[in-house]
């Protein structure tokens, strides 16, 4: 799985030349990032094959349906190609744009957990955890809206 393409985006692994999060490269511009992370936020489910999505998008591109397009495609890759049982996604309570993407795509809210932002200012925020299951994905005959 080297490159994932959607109608408007081409996702690939970061390369050493990608030192900055945003750059101009030929006719392509990196406007954010998306990652498949090997995390198991619920220990009781640690034996299942799973992945956590992480994403960030430059504010100039918010509200254009770009991240929902990418996450929708990533769900298909996760369940059909990677054959995972469970996909996790999370956001901090103050991150409304990520919350909208996650809820728009029908992720199921699982829990809220306190998180100390040690690298920023030490404040405690809430991390909201969501999931998509294989059973639910396969049960949706018309795909994810």
C-alpha cells in the first residue's frame, strides 16, 4: 500500500525530503497529513487487528469536504485491504473541525479520557475516542456517506 488516491488527493508515505509539513513540490502541494497508526486504546480489545487514524489539514482547506473524502477512502483501505477488525479515531475536545469529520462519517463515540498536554502547556484536556467496526462496515451495503 504505497499510494492511496481519492478524487482530489494522493496519499503516500512521508519521505526524507518532506521536512516541512507544507511545501511545494512540482505541481503538488502538501496541505496536511493522514496516518495509519498501530495503537490499541482499549486494552480489552487488544487482540483484535486494528488501526488508529490520525489526520491534520491546513485551515485554508477546511470546509471543502477534503478530509471526509480521505477518511472515507482510508476506511475502505483499512477494512478491505488491511483487513482490520476495528478502526479508531480520536480528537481533543477543543478540536471542532476534527469532531465534525469524525461524526459526519459515522464513527461511534466510545469514551472520553483526560489527556495532559505536556509538550504544549501542561493543561488537561479531554480526548474523545471513536470507532468503526468491521461488522458495521460490512453491514452497510451502500458504503459510508
